């Protein structure tokens, strides 16, 4: 990993909140040379083991921040998905996803959030453009035509207040977001009365590399082993056992853990009773301010997507801010953050709610029907793929925003995440991950195209991009004067681009495919990219989140 010099003369981007989302946003911006001020009201990173699973997309995002994934791998358990058990503890299925075949990283990876935050914080020291200030909280903000004026207080209530001028402000400050409150942005959705007990334990004997969801209606339980003897247990509580927010009695903790292990107080890292929410902010952008992570959306834990959704937010937004600050794009590009992230965040929230109702039901008839349907589906190849590869996860395709959909070969790729196979690079045939070839910015892949086609495309007004010649059919890669050549290493590159010979694939910095086209359409694609950012209409009327419960800007039911 290499330090990136500070090149921006623009005011800094202010990131409020140094949890995983804020820390990741600081890395994504700072690794592009953007000046960042990161503030956190607490004096250190969190010691609470909250989120416990990083998915392959999140690891790929960290990879894009100058190879940050290398520092993260030592603290995760490269996982093998989740095993589901039904009534009476009978096995139902093992959902493994697609392994590391799609995005270049293991599909689901347990970790301890304190370790993640510590490593992310330590790694910021290599970025001279990032100014980290713990023990500093946002007290007020005023939006102005050219930026945001933020009031920052250091220390306690009597501490000094500094006025900071920022180009943009990113609210990554959690479910009770000060930024969201100051912007008067409400959340919509619902809260759930169910109470769960979370116990993070030490010196545990579980050594599995997969999570376990026990869907017995008498007592639904989640078990997720971690590194170095850590293990998380989550128990659905019965009425009267413990109220949400109350300290759980040691006797209750011991009773619930007894089927799995004996526990001493010293082996309990954390025990908390909580209920959960399914909420989405009314808008993710307010002028020059943006909401990310739990400040933007909160969801039940059953899909393991809360933290990962926050990192998805950062990946989508930060390259856009960098392009705007560098003069490569206009302000309207930033409107696409809400347009692109809102539908997927809403769909993940809905999935999390459904999984909770199905997997963690306390109704015995419903649980028996669930088990029957799962076992029946597992008897058929389509049903088995649907469940074991977790194809029930929401479609992440971006249908509106900074993408150009068109009919023709490759149209199914547009708006989706480009897979990351391993490739052979250049005449040396160096084995590389695809993203390490593409770099941090835009990239343009020519699939067995001719030199004349590259000449036409060069005049089309496309974004400045890393030019990559893709050589199919096991032909040796060769570099051009201003292009890098790659070839297939394991069959996945050829499979990805089958049928696209003669086409170009334009890939955004967040690895989303923006367009697939032939050279005769290049000028039209360039023109559309220069005009696509007209602000799309956002209509929340179809928000599918049980709107009977309204929440104020702090996410608290009214």
C-alpha cells in the first residue's frame, strides 16, 4: 500500500462518525488525494462487538482503497456461509453463496467490529490528506452555496468550538444521527417488539467457519464463531425474560448458553438485550450533506447486511464526490447517490424483515411448513441453487442513475457489479486480480476489439479511463502503447465476456458497469454520459416499509 499525496486545494470533506462506514469513506476519499476531516464524538474507536460479518462486496470496496483488504484479512475468518436448522435441530441447508468466484473475495466473513475499527483507524495514518479528530462532535451545520459551515466542539460541554468550512458533509454517525437531526430528515418504517439477547463470548470451543441459524420455534438462536475463541450467540427472548435496553441477568445468560457451553463472567465480552428497526431516511441527500450507513437506514440483523449496506453507500458516493471535486463531473452526478442506493437499501431491509419472520418464527405450524418447503426445494437443482447460493438476496442492479441501459449484447451486465476474475496481465503473464489492473478510476475494457475501434472511441468524449485490451480464447495478452492487455487465467474471464467480441465495457470506479457498446455507438454513449445527470424524480410514495409507524429524525417511534 502506498500513501497518496494531498493534491486537492478544495475545502475538505467532513465525515461525521468514525464507525466502519465513516472510516471506510475516509479511506476511499483519502486514497484519492481528497482532503478529509473525520470527527468522532467518542475518544476512541468502539469496543462494542456490533456487526460481525463482512461480505465479498465490502472486501472488494476495501481493496479499492489502495489495497486496504490486505490489512483486513488477518482479523476475519474467511467464511463458508450459513447453515440453517429447523424444528428439532434438523439440518435444512448450507447457504454458501458463490464462494470467491464472483467478486474475488470469500462470500461471508465473520469478524469482531472492535478489531475492524482499530485496523481501519490505524491504516488512516498512511493517508496524509485525512485529519482524524476523536473526542470531537458536530453541534451545528449551515449549508451555503459553496459548502457547509460546521460547528465542531472538542472535549466536553465547555470545550472550544471550531467553525469548519467543508465542501461536503457525510453523516456516518449511526442510528441516532446528529447530522440527520440537524437536517430534519425523518425516517420511515417500523420498529419490532421482539427482544433478542446478544452475548459475545471468549474462550469458546466453536471452530466452524460458518454461521448457524437454529430456527426452532421454541427458542430461535443464532451462533456465529469468530477468531481466537470468540463466538456470538443471539437468543430470541420470551415475554418477561428481559426488556430491551435492560442489563440481562447473569443467570439468564448462563441458562441460555448451557446447551452450548458453560460460561464465567470473565468470558462474557458483551451481553445486551435489544429490539430492532426497519427504517429508511426520507432522503439520502440534502444539499451538500449526505446520509450513509445507520444514519440512512436501519434493518434487522438476519441478512447480515447492516454494516455491509453502509460500506455500499460509501463505495457509491465517494468516487462521485472525488470526480466532482476534481472537475470531472457536475453536481448533478451526486443526485444519483439517492437514486441508486435507495431501491437496494429498501429491498435489503425488506429481505431482513422477511428472513426474520420465516427463519426465526415462534409459530410451530409456520416453522414446520417452512421446513417442508425448504426440503422440497432442495430436491430440485433450481431450488437448491436458489437457496444454497442465496439467490433470494435482492437484485443489486442499478436501473436509474449513472448507467446507460440499451438493448443488445451485454445489456444484462449494465447496472451490475463487474465480477473480479483473476487475469494474466501483459506480456509477462503476471497473475493479477482484475481490479488491480483497472485501478481506482473509470476503466474501459475492449473485448477483442480492433485498433481502429479504439481510435473511434478515443474521440467519443468518454470519461478518462484506464484502457484495457481483453484477449479471449486463451490468446496471449499484449500491451499497446496506451493500453494494458489481459487474458483469461481460469476460464472466468472468457465466460464473463462470451458473446461480446467487438464490444466495449465501461466500468465506473465502484466497479459498476455503466455501459456496453460497440464503436459505432461510442459518440452517443459519450453524449449521454455528459447529460445523464439531470436530476431524476424521487418518489417515496411506493416505500414498501409498513408506513403505519412514523419515526422522527432520531429514528425513534412517534
